[in-house]
């Protein structure tokens, strides 16, 4: 009988096999029918979903037991590198989320791809490969494996961002996405290698696997005890900076919207907690290590709250559906990171998942809107779609109220975060978070009113959405509504193995206050965009900042392009004129000497003239020596 | 076969093959000459690989030192030859690079095939002699012959602009060889004076007894050769001009020179002159980090495709140098792996860039673009090589950089603060290199369509084969780097143990 471990390995590798099969069919002249690619991919997703359900069930049933297995792949200089599985509750939840989301994406994307029939096989190959890489990252048993697959995921994100490579905007943006990702990857790689080396310095060198998550606590303690505290803090800071960049936090938030040229269903994956949460997940895994240097958490707090507020403000100004979705996702991830900065480990995870379902639902709903209106993404040319797409409007509302924290899944974690902040009397951060709630409610309902209410402002008649798409949306509504409730009630059984589990208690007073603040956001959006009783608020300073994305784009362009090109110009000047001159100097001297020698040999030089020149040179040299020695001649 | 006899065979075989072509055995029949050279190289490479892996455990440098002394000529104080592990790896690598270049030469060398194939084989023979000989005279002579062969090849098989560069490169190389010969003469005289047979082995044994000034002189002579070959900041202009105007088929020349630079650096500067190296290692490390960032930035700003590739080459070599200066087992293994990986990746990228230049009839990047739909195979191979150059996992670039960085941390001779500062600069260099590669790839294969007047064709069959083989090697080294690192560990251990003493 196949045990659960074998099933997990089968689950990990089946998308890779699927991608290989699709690749084979792409390369050989015999092509399967178009739905063949879809069918193979769908069967794989259903299969992996079933196994991930089994795994989740296994982890919950044998509560506290971690499924673990390591397979050595190579030994480099006495350092064995492993490919392994480390399936605890955390990874089983994420695995379930991966398989669920990819199943939905598979169902959703067939009809979407038939729209323009471009890159059909390529899409499914990339999709399955992404799923494989995500499995390998989220069930990874050691840090090296995680970093390796983070780099692979960067590549995948680049491939998707450049999926429509004929578009110039797609080419430029995908390059930027890749640059940001590779910077994060190299930072994480250096931090991991430093940690690998310093942890192997300790007496416990035989820990298996290398930098394994099962042993991260003791490895952290050993390193902490044996290392200079500053070096240890530097390693932790590098991990955090890498994770922040990877999760598109301030000032690298544009990374997400730059990837918006990816096909719409995949863009939903890019802004989901799976891709945006890669850095956060790594921080969850390294939590025991980071916990040893509490001061480092300040970076998370500041980066998180800045991203949350700036992201919301930018989303207010944006008119493109995809851009609003990406800034919303970045902003929500910022709140999760902010919660992690307060060491609210479990709430951060809880928030990321709850908000994540809302974000995915909103994103897929807006994908159907785009599909229906012929790829119209600008909300200025949409409106009144509630009559044409009632189910989508309802789904969007469910997602919006959830993400805004009114009711459903989004309510529970937000209430807990606010309650904990209130209990800790941390009023500044509490206020900032409430501002963020207000802004979130405002821009989500602005989006709702601009798309689904009022009159239709587009030119193309909206078409019906396929059943498969509607089915995908209905399926997504369920977790958005119930996940928070279930998670909140069964948190103990899910979190019991973790030492840091402490959801905390929400405060009724704060909850009511937060509700009122969010309702105010809704009310304002209602009056501005629906009844139009209030004209839109025009703050030139904020508008300017929001439209410039708080100068984050300029910052990214500066560090990755302008600054380097400026330095390159200086170096090129040095290279061409100064170094070039010195390199040609021996050649020049040799030529002059040889010229003079030839002239002497041929007796073509007036010797009297030459002797005079020598005398003049001698006098000049003596005069200059005299000047430098005494300073008499002026 | 004994190490001695097999080495003789290996070093002389290409010379014999080259002579066969040169003296006109094949009656100027270009097809026969090409096929002979290609099949000879393939056979030679397979045979050498088999021999190397079969005998790897016996061919450590230490064993060469302890092997029986074969006297060839009493006049030069006797000689001994044999490949140590490092020499063996580099010999294999060079024969592989030359094989790839022979495959490519079918469509890139259109005239003077007799001269081309014979001189490349002479070059190979001279290279292997330098790697294997333990005799001062033979070493210097082979080095000079190597410089001459590269001069002839660059002069005859490159455009007019490269001829000036070939002149200055030959001048520089000969100058350093003469300096080295002088230094060798000094060592020779000292050894003879003390009744010790004068050769590199005895020089290695007795290096600690020599005076500091002589060691310093020798160190600078070797460092100068390495600085020109690898190359270092200030010595890069001639080789840059060669790369800029080079024919794809003679890419093996400048790549072999990189490898030779590393070999001389490891064997002479690090191993034999260890006392001096220990003093200068931090300075060399800092200079290499400067090299890494300086050349990566220049590569990013450069608009000429081949010139920016040249800068990128120099930048990549600095990573290996940096790892060597860490004087740790991981660092040395990483450096050798980086050297091998870099040679393969750079050869592949250079071939791709040359093919691209042929298609667009220019080397200026602003006049290139949107080639991907017209040449999908070329785009695919170039993408794989770009990823390997960046250091994406499962390619040799990743394994090499991983080990180099690990070596940097595991050094015993620097303080932790210095290591961190160095590694942060290396991080900047790596990121800049990655940005350069992806930018170049995007500019060539995507971007605005510049294919109006170009000669559009995808890869020919033999070019596809060459790039495919290179890609396979790169992926194999990325998935299983221990193929190489296992063989070099003992050697690295031997070097590191000298410093720990």
C-alpha cells in the first residue's frame, strides 16, 4: 500500500511530469487537440488537490506530527544537500491552497485562453512548472532547498510577466520584475550560505539535513551563542530584507503591478498569498532564528505598515483593474508582515490566508469582467455591469466586505490584530491600521461602484461569461465566507504544534470602532461614486504622490538603471581616455625613440638644434626643481 | 599507462596531428582537413576524459612530485612531466573547448583552413605542455610558443581591427615570458649553485629556503602573467580588443588564456610561492572585488555587444580569483568549478552573440531587437546560457557561485567583518552581472523589430549541436557538481594545509 509520504512525492512531481508531457507535445510535430493540454493539466490538478486534502487531513488527525523525509541529492565539500519534505500544519495548509488555486486557475483559464489562442501550450507548461516549484518551496525541508526554489520561482514570474513578449511594455516590466527578484534571491542566498557556514562551525555539525527546518531552533541557538552578535543580527537582517523584497514591500512594491502583463488567471496567482507570501513564508520558517534578535522585527513593522498605507493610497488613484488588485494585494501582505513584526506569528498567517481568499476572489471576479468586456481594464470605461453580471457583482461584494474587514473571513484576523494593538496600548500603529482599513474600504467600494453600478461607459457590448468561470467564482466564495470562522474556531488544533500560537482576543470596543471606520470608507465611496452627492476629494499633494507611486518606480529605476549607467559613463570615460592613454604610452615612447634613432642613423637631425633643445629641457628641469625647493621664482 | 608516458602522448598527439595538416598530408582538401581535425579532437577528448577519470586518484599534484624522476636532458637538469589533478581538469576543459570551436569552424572559417586547424592543434599541444611540464626551459618555451600560436590565429582569422590588438597582446605576452625566463634563470642558478637539480619540482620543494626578495620577484613575474591572461584591471585592453573583433571559432584562444592564467596563479602564486601569497592575498581579493564590480558596471553601460561581453568575462573571472584568495577548501573548489563553468557558459554566450551579430550585420546593441520570433532555437539556447550566467539553480553557474561564496565565509585568514564587507560587494557584482545578462538578452531577442535588413536564419545543424552539448554540460555540472569537486578536493586540501601550517 502506498503510504502518505509516497503520495506527497507523487503530488510534488506530478505537475513536473505533466509539464514534461506538454513540452514533449509542443516539440513533436504531432499535436494533441487544444483541449488535450487543458485536460492533462486539469487531471493533474484534481489529482494533486486530492492528495493535498489527504495530507491536510493527515496533519490535522495526527496533530503535532510532522511528515518528514530527506533525500540526499549531492554532497559538495562535505556539505550534503538534500531534497526533502517537511509537511507540518503550516505547509499542509499552503499545499492545500496551492492545489486549490491551481485547480481553479485550470478551470478558469481554458475559456480565457481560447479568447486569443496565443501561447496555449506554453501557458499550461509554465502553469504546471510553477505548481511544481511552489510545492518544492512550501514543503521544503531545508533552507537551501527553499532558496533554490525561490530562484526558480523568480524565473517563473519573469516568464509569466513576459508571456506576451511582443508587447514592449511587457518586456520592460518583466525585466524590472526579474531584477528585483534576483536581488532578493542573491541577498537570501548570501544570508543562507553565511548561516550554513556559521551553523556548521558549531559542535552539532552532524545535523541532518543541512539547515533543516526541524533543527532550525537549535542551529539558531548555536549560531547565536558562537557568533559575534552583530554578525548574527546582520544575517537575520539580510533574511528579512530579502523576504521583504520578495514579498514586494516598500520600496519594492511596484514589483507586483509590473507583473500585471501576465495572463489574467496567472496574475491572480502572482498576487495571491502564494507568490506574494513567499518571503513571509520564509520568515515563518525562520521565526525561531529571527526571534533571537528582537530588534530586527522593527524593520518588519515599519516596512509592513508603510506598504499597507502607501499601497492603499496608490490603489485610490489607479484606474486599471489589475493595478488596483496588485496594490490591494501588496497592501494586505503589508499588514500580514506588520503583524509578524509584532511577533503575532499565527495572526499574521491567519490574516494572510483570510485576506488572500478575498483577494483571489476579487481578482478572479475582475478577470471575468475583463473577459466579458473585451479586455477593458480601465474602470473609467466600465460601469453598470451588475445587471449583466449579477453573480460577479455579488462575488465582488463578498470579497470586498471580507478584505475590508466588515464580516466573513477578513473580519477575524483584523479584529484580533486591532485588539492586540489596543491591549498593548500601541495607539500610533493602531491609528495607522485604522486609516488603512478606511482606505481599503474606500478603494474597494470605489471599484465596485465604478464597475458594477451607474451606466455602462464602454464601447463593446459585454458578453456572457462561461459556466466554468462562474463555477470557479462560486467555489471561491465558499472559503472567503467560511475560512475565517473555521480557522478561528479550530485554531488550537491547527496551531497546537507551534510554540508561538496565541491568537489573542479581540476587543468589542475596538471592533465596533474599526467597523465604523470601514463603514465611513464605504459611505464616502457611496456618496462620491454612486449618489455623487460629494465631489471627489482633491488633495494635490496626495494625488501627486499616489500617481507617482510614492516615487517607488523612480527609486527602482534609479538603483537598477540610472545610477549604474551614470557610474558606467564615468568608468567608460576613464577607460577610454585615461587608461587608454597609459596603455598606449609604452608604444608611444618606443615609437618616438625609434623615430629619433632612425633620424640619427640617417643624420637627418640638425645636431645643433637637438643639443639646444636638450639644453632648454635641462634648464627647465633645474628651474622647476629650484621652484619646488624654494618657491623663489614666481 | 604511466602518468609520464601518457602525458607525453597527450601533449605530443595534437602537435603530430597539427603537423600532419601543416605539412600538407591532406593536399589542401578543406573538407578532409576539417573532418580529420574534428574527429581527432573528439577522439582525443573522449580518450583524455576516460584516462582522467580512470586515474584521477593517482594524479594528485603531490604524487607528481613524488613520482620517479625521468631525465630527458641533462643540460637542463633533468625533467619530469605529468598532469596533476588541476592540470588534468584544465587539459580536459581546453580540449573540449577546442572541439566545440572545430565544430563551429565549419561555417565560420571560410579560408585558410590548413593554417587554422594546424595552429589550433599546435596551440593545444603547447597548452598541454605548459600544464604538464616541470622543466623551466620547456615551460618558458611552451608559453612563448603559445603566445605565438595565438598571435598567428588572431592575426589571420580576425578582421583588420583585431590585428593591432594581436600585436600588442603578443608584445605583452612575450614581455612577461621574458621576465619569467629571467626569474627562472635566477632560480636555476641558485639551485645549481646548491647542487640541486634545477626544475619546478625542486623549486617547489626548496622555495622556503630562497630569499624573500627572489620570491617576491618571482611572485610578481607570475602575477603579471596571470594578470594579463585572466585579465586584471589595467591589463585588459588588448584582450578586450581581441574579444571585440574575434571570430567565433577562435573563442577557444582567449578562453584558454583565462584558464592558463588561473592555472599559473594556483600552481605558482598560491602553491609554490605560498609565503608571499599569504601577504598579498587580501590585496588581490580587494582588487578582484573591484574588478568584479568595475567590469560589471562597464558591461552594463556598453553599447557594443561583444565589448560588453568582454567586460562581463572579466567580471566573472574575478569571482573565481576572489574565492581563491579565501584560501579555503570550499573556495578553491569553487574557484576551479567557477573557472570550468565560466569557460563553458562564456563560450556558449560568445557563440550566440557572434551568430546574432552575423544575423544583424552589426555588433551595436541599439540596432538589434525582436529576433526571438525569427530564430527561436537561438533564443532558447541563449536563454539557457543567460540563466546559467546569472546563476539560476540547476546550472553550473549556481553551483560555482554557491561554492565560491561558501569559500568566502569559510576562510580562516580574515576577520568576519572583512568577509561581510567583501561578500556584500560580491552581492552587488553578481546582481549587476545578472542585470547585464538579462538586459542584453531582452535587447537582442525582444524589443523593437530591427530585422528589416538583416540576414534572418536560425541555427544551422552543427551550431545547434555545439550549443546543445554546451548546455548539457552546464546543466550536468549544475545538477551534479560533485563530478568535478570530488576530484579537486584533495588538491585543495593540500594547498590549504600549507597555509594552516
